[in-house]
C-alpha cells in the first residue's frame, strides 16, 4: 500500500489502534522502562491544536496492510510557520527497509509545500533514532537532560517541608485545568519571561499581560481537548495579588502513569526567595491527591541549567537519559533524500 497522508480527523478506529501499536512496539524495543501508550483519547491527542497550528499525519502500510510506521508534522503559528516539529515512529521489525526515509520525505515535502523552512525533532540519545537522523544530515541544536522523579522513592516528609517554606509577603495557590481570569494577566506577564519554543504549553510571543492572555486561555483549552490535565501552582505577591511565579505539570489520558513538567518561571525581581522550590514541592503534594495512579514525573533541563538541576535534585529527581534536539533545513534535506534515491 502507498504511504498515506491524512488529516487527524480522518483517522479510523483501526488507524488509531495501529498507530498506538507501532508506538508501543518501538517503546518496548528501544525504551522498555517507558510507560506504554493507550488508545484512550488518542484521537483527541492527535486532533487537538491551537487555532493557528496545523498538524499533518502520515501512515505507511506494507503490502498486507499492516502499519509499519507513522509520522506527524506540526506547524506552529499559522501561515508564517518557519519551523515544523516532527514525531516519527517505525515498527522495529520493519527497520532497514526504507520506511523511515519514506516517511521523512513525505514530511519534508509537506513542510515545503506549506512554507516551512526547518524541521525539528527530539531524539532520545540511547535509541537508534540518533543514527537515523545523523545519516539524514540533521544537526544537533541542543542537548537536554531528562530527570525522573519516581513516585515510590519520594521522601514525602521532605517535600511537605519544602512546600511549607514560603518567604514572607507571598502565598501559593493551586489550580487544575488553568488559572482563573483574575490571575491571567499577571500570569501572562510571568510567562513572557520565557523565550518561545515549539512544544511548550503555549507559544510565548513578544507581548505581555492582557494582550497575551487570550493565547494562554487557548493553550489551556487545547490541552484539555487533547486529554491532557493541567496542574499549576502559582506564587502570588501580597498585598497586590499578582502572580510572580508559576510551575506547570500535565498528565495525559494517553499515558496517565507519567506526569510531564512544563514551565517553571519566577519573575526576575522575585528570584532568590526560594519560590521555585516551594512551588514545585507544593505541586507534588497536590498531585499526590489528584493523580494517585502516577508512577513518575519527567522533566528536562539544559546542560547549563545548574540552578534548575539543583532544585530538581533536592526534590528527588534523578538524571535518566539525554535528549537531543535535531534540526534540518527542508530544502537541503530533500536534496539529500534525492541523492540517496
């Protein structure tokens, strides 16, 4: 069967089952300790996107109709998307048969047709994907260290103590699913201290406050539509009641035993008060009640982020594996694929 491109809403129940099967076969072969994917709300996960984002799916079946690989291309930011994010999986039994190259060509051609100039992909350093993307000319743009906090190993007495150490003049609030409107503008101000990057809770533009708040609301609503439950702790400065720090975790219906750490940020003038540690500890205590099925929490930090790694270490996170951020120019990639035949 020829490789097929389709819109997320066109996937059948069989497509979703097969998509999940490929993910789990690959996980079992390359990352056996990782949680398996579930079909629960997988359709929502693949269809949900921000208003200006676009997602394209690709499925490669063999002559017998069995799915041997699939890929996803996400273009962030509407028609002006300069970078597309790729997710690609090949069934281990089909490796070495050109499946990955066919999918990559289809993704690159789609990206080019939609005005995208660069492809970005995250690769776990211990998997065969490293060699695949190296051979296809992708360059390593960054290295992130993944740290895992295993639920069974948490020292809850230490976490409770950390959650209670709050500097004078601040209070903490916990919110599930988003933040209330009364906090949204100051929450947006704090978020805008981050540099934007695809794959965060939301794209972080140059503007701040009330101009950015609608984009944040969209991002929380999109996460919910995708079956991803948001948990947020905020630090609020008294007496004005403004958010000056935040930390976010997400638990997905598709892999409910693992929580993903999203952004943690404190406004510059409120740093050095230990707010990041206190917020993250408080959020763990809330997760203990709200998500009792959790097995672990994963987070990523850049190699240079010594302060973040120290906080995570104090909470019990342990370095697990490195992840590579790879990039490739679309035109050069297509030319290279043409030369390889």
